[in-house]
C-alpha cells in the first residue's frame, strides 16, 4: 500500500504564534517553501526538517509522519 | 521590508522575467525560421549564440547576477532548486522530442541545419524557462 507524508507544521507553528514568514526567517528559507511544506506539496530534506523541528522546539517525528493512502 | 519579503518579491520578478524570455525565444525562432541571415555567420546569426548562451547561464545559476549571501540562499532555497531541476528535466525532454520532430519532418520538408538547431535549442530553453516560471508562480 502506498505511503504518504503527513505533517503538523501548521499546528506547531500556530501554537507558537509564528507567521510563515517568521518561521521562514528562522530556518533560512522562503515563505513559499514553508507554505508548500504545510500544504503537503513539497517534501523537505532531512536538513530542513531538522531545522524546522529545532525552530519549533519539537522533534521531527512530531512534525512529520507516514500515512497509508 | 524583511529579507524574506525582499526574496519573495525578487523571486516573483525572476519568474516573470523567465516567462517573458521563454515567450520571446519561442516567438524569435518562429519569426526567423527560413531566414538564412539569422542562422549564418554575422551579427544576426551571432546574436543567437549570445541569446541561448545567456539564458542557459541564467537557468544554470538560477537568475543571473544575483545578490550574494543570505539573499541568494533565500532565492535558491530547496523549493526553488527542486523547481529548477524539474524545469531543466522538461527542457531536456523538449530538446529530444524537438530533435526527433525535426528529423521526421525533414523526410518530407527539408529543414536547414541552422533552423533545426535553433528550433531544438530555443524549444529546450523556452520549455525550461516557462516551466520554471510556472512552478514558481503556482507554488507561491
């Protein structure tokens, strides 16, 4: 069965009251990249996933998880 | 204006310029088709070399003469690099398909070598530029 990638980036960002632009500034990517990750359009690299987790003070596993389609 | 906002604006501008360049290249090769002056040694024939060389360089480095440091990193972040990779892949397939189309069309209607090479090079670069512009706009 094919697997997809679910993410809780938007929820974690909202919990910390950060805008997409503010989070983008912290991890050093464009706002567009944050937006596309949140919408599941773009799958970030391991490096970016780690940077996002660090900026949001959580683990990568709490941000991203595998789902069965 | 923050770096993120500046990068976003520059990225939109880059996409617009690339879309325009892709259209201009496609129009150029259509208008110049069959005109020997545009494919032979001389200023007009030589201008094609400059045009294709310039846009190949811009596609390769992601926007020509860009700012250095953090702004450059923001403009060429993971998503933009992925978009560029996808655009270059389409450009490659466009080149192969156009070369095949010229090869087959030549069986019935002879195509001058210069024209065929211009069709292939312009088609490949235009396809890559337009694809890149589309991806950047669509995923904004």
